[in-house]
């Protein structure tokens, strides 16, 4: 019976890992192409593994991958600061494969700089 439990546990673990979304590592972003723009937040998602926001700049909406929640809070960025309708400046790098996605190195809210890396 213990053997069967081990097999079932392993199968469940493998199934869960297979369907887990990939982590947004820095290697997926082109750090040779810096983006720097100011835009209006259309939506924000303050949840793990990373906060993110949809930010509109020049009629284009970018998905901006921010830092993990714990780092955002440690650096002084709260959920209220990146809410729909707010204007933020984003400095970061475009995703190598996913169009209109970038990873933010730093953001500016109300003129104050927050390092996210």
C-alpha cells in the first residue's frame, strides 16, 4: 500500500509541475534593448509570483512584469500606487518572444523612483 501511495503522490506532483506556468526569469528579456516610457495603468495584478500591470503608451498596451510582492512591499510600492488610471514611468526590457511584454527594472510613481530588481 505504501508503494502505491508513493506512485500516486509522484504522479500528482508531476501533473502539477507540468501545468505550472513558467517563471518570468530575466533571461527571457532582451537586456540590450532598454524601454523607457510613461503610460497609464489599464489594469494591475498584485499577486504572486510577480505583480504586473497593463500599461498604455502611445495607443499600445504593454504587459509589464513587476517584482515579487515581497520585494515590491520592501521597496515601498503598495497596491494603491499602481492602480487603474494612474500614470507611471517604466524602465525595463522587452520579452524576447512575447510581443508587448516587458520586465520592469524600475518604475517611477509620482516622480519617485523604485528599483525592482
